[in-house]
C-alpha cells in the first residue's frame, strides 16, 4: 500500500504536462523553431515551383499560382506564430519575476 501511487497514469501524465507548460517557455521555443523550419521549407518549395515554371513545366491552369499562394500563406502563418510565441514567452518571464506584493511602508523597523 505504501509503494503504490494514488495517481493514475493519466493523472501523472497530466501533472507532468502541466509542470512543463506552466514553468517553461521551451514549448514556445519549439513552436518558434518549427515555424522557422516550415518557413525555410516553404521558401525552398516556392523556389522549386518557380524554377520548374521557368523551365516550362506544364501544370493544370491555376495550379502553380494556387500552390505558391498556399505555401506562402503557410510560411507566413508559421513564422508569425513563432514571433507571437516569443512575445508571449517574454511577457510570461517578466510577469513571473515580478514581486507578488507591494510594500507600502515598513513598520517598527530601524532605519
């Protein structure tokens, strides 16, 4: 009885997940780096489509334009989501380091 946890596996996982998310900006950093990687991949794909188009690749009408705009939209969304995540992380760090109380005056303490 003493060596068994009263938490289920699910509750332990939720506790660990809360611990990682509540006290760390690592998930936000991962989102930022993922956004940058997606942006780089999409830019490479856009360059590839433009190169193939310049070399005379035949696609159905409007396919290249739609694909390029879609890739550009995904890249911009991923990049801006990473930037927003960085701002949220910095705000979180500032708020967390602030004192929780304000001392108006000291009583009965020698100066």
